[in-house]
C-alpha cells in the first residue's frame, strides 16, 4: 500500500521550498509572491530504506475573491481527505497568523496525523520563537527547520517514516498482472472496464469525475487473466464543487503505485492535455509499464495518415521516453479492445523480463566496443562488465573504471541499444554506471 504525505499551509510559508528539499528536486516553482503554487507537485521521497509519495499543495486562503485561491483551498481539502499524513508548515518569521489558525482548525477536524513544521528557522535564536506555535494546539511537538539550508529536515524525515505504516512483507507474487486504468476524468475509463467485463459494474455518466474510488476486478476472458484496477465509484453530492482534476491525480497515484502496467487513456477529440502528462510522469517516476489508449477514436474524421500524425504528436509530448505502445480505440464500440489487452500483457512480460548475464555481455560489450564512450580530459572509459539488477523494474549496471565521467547522453545510448536488442517496449529502464 502506498503512503501519501501532503504539505499544507497558508501561502508563502515555504511549502514548495520544503518539497524541493525533501524530494531533492527543483520541480516546484519557488517565488516570494504569495500563491505562486497554483497546482500540485508530486514526488517520491526515500529515507532510511522507506519510500513515500509527497504532494505539494497550494496555499490555503480563507474569504478570498481570487478564483485561483479558491481552487487552492479546495485542493488542500482534497489533500487532507486523501493523504495518510499531513505536514503543516508555518513561518517562524511571521508568527501565528489568522490563516494559520484557520488551517489548524481545519486539520483538527480531519482526524489525520499532523506534523507541525516551523520553517525559516535559519539560526538558533529562532528555535525559541517557534514555541509560539504550540498555541495552535495541533501537535505535541514542533519541528524547526530551514527548507533553504536543509537544517532540521533529517529529524523531520525520521518522524515522517516513523508515522507511516509500511508493509514489511513483500506482496505475494500471484503471477497475475495488475493493470491500472488511469486518465483524466471522463475519458472513458469506466466504459472500458464495463466493456471488458461485460456488465455495468461501474456507473458511467457524461459528468466528469463520476468515478471516485479505486476498485479491483479479476478479469479472466479472451485468454487473459488480469487484476484490473479502475479509479471507480460514485461521486458524493457534497463534493460536486471539488477540484476534480486534482482528485483524479490523487486517486491515480494510489492506483499506479499498486499496479504493474498502466493503461493511460486520453481522449481523441481533445488530444494530449497537461493533466494527461501529469499522470504519465507519475507512471514513469514509479517505473511502471504503460500503454497509451487514445479513446473515442470513432468520433474523429480520418484520412490516410490521421493515426500516424496523431501518434507523432503524442510521442513529441512523451519525449524523451517514446518507446510506448499507442493504440486508437473506442471503448463503446469495442474497437481494438482485445489488442489493448494483448499490449498490456506484452508490456508486463517486458517489465518482468530477466536477461542472463552472459547474453547481456555478449551483446552489450560488442555494442560498447563499436561505440565506446568518449574520452574525458584525456582519460579513456573502459566498460568491462554488465548485469541486470534484481529489481522489480528493469535496471542494468555497467561496470567501468571511471563511472563518474560517463555522460547522460551515453547512458541514453546504452538504454536505446538495450531496447533495440531485448525489447523493453512500454517499460522505463534504468542504466547505472558502477566502479569496477
């Protein structure tokens, strides 16, 4: 079971900076203007051998006429509902504000574990100033950190992993692929599942966001056996005004992390949208197999090259990882549905494929001899050995004398050659350089 941790708080307290620090990235835009984080950012954090998902939300604003701030408020409410742990960030240089009190009141009602973080504690004197936040009555302890310098974040991560539940035993391998059907609201996910299982298990409407919960269905037909994971359910009336796009990503994260292969559905009449790419990037970050299904293809006026041109547009969006099966389907008309299952099974087999060390070395060392890595500062890199690592997703270690000098461009060359010789279509693979 995946763990989701959400960073919440009023604007301009340093949530995005903390996100960047914990995920060791620069993916969130950081700016002194309040409310810069209009959307959410998703990242993976690993600490002491434990891994969890981190969501950076926008700032929480009360009583604002700004439509963006209203959307940010909804995102925070959804994050609170969906996450397993909340990091509530406040600013020690400002002290307790009315907005901090509003957020703390909201969090007390959430019945979720909350870790209170006093940010911008850039010197020891400010540690004592953090005590004022005990007045929020939201936590028995306060973590004083400086997101910019990283001070205090180690102790914070210790408490985060101690507060989450991790399954110490690996899931039993049933040999049955777990296939997640993911995508934006109203692209036809439930229609596809209903078509596959031959009954109306999931309610289908034209209202975006009808699907609310992740359901798993055992599929055994047409010669295939899968566990199909659909982000499906009934939309609650009280949630009709929520940020559906954000909700779809939150639900998709859980479905993706628990799957082997993801069927990412996009809508032919709209093309590849930003939200499609958000979900695609989550799939790739989690090293899951992926098949792109362009649904509602029956609604498109076609010429001789329509599908080919559409596929090229999609691959331009997906770059640099474009070795992905792309199918044009109609869930309603059952067009290419069996082909989608065939591709999902093929991608699953690619993801679980193990290449013998002898075969790897016979082929890849010859590739290296014909196209050796370029010399750096007069030093020649000599790759002596290659092996596949014992990981769930395909990853390979190339042992050489100077691994630090191997450029990313050459690693991509090696990845492309691995794909060319061993067929890893639809599967992200990793190439590591190790010291021989």
